[in-house]
């Protein structure tokens, strides 16, 4: 039997990797540490996330941490349902670089 080679999905456009920024109290607090939080495509890896952020925002990324979050189980009228699973990335930028995601000054 031949071994199957597992390859990650290739993204042609860097905007396919980054879905949207996360707006929460924790993500706002991390802005002071020059860390930005994004919801990313579930099939993306840390290298692809780093390259996408550098390409889209023209900044230097020093680190990427990823979090796989399971969707919550919720009750519906007919039984139980489940919210979608999401993948988040906390991206650390180099000193002096900044992304103006929310359009206002960082407090």
C-alpha cells in the first residue's frame, strides 16, 4: 500500500485565508500587545496565515497562534443543532507595525 501524502489546501488569494477580524473584549485588550485576532479558513496553517496577513496588510508578522473552537450545541424547536466550528488566529506583529482594522485609535 502506498502512503497518502496529506497536503494542506492551497489558497490562490490571501483574502481566502482571512475570513474576518474578531471583535471582542479580549481581542481589544490584545491590541495593546500588538496582537490581532482573525477568524481564518479551517484548512489554513500558520505559514499560510502569516503570508496572508503580510500580503494583505503590508506588515511584518513575528508569530502566529491558532485556536480551533468547537461550535456550541444549541436547542432548536425540533431538537438540537450545532453552531459551526471556527478557527481563530492570534497574529503578533513586529515592533512599530500596526493594522488599522477598527478605524479608530487604540485606547
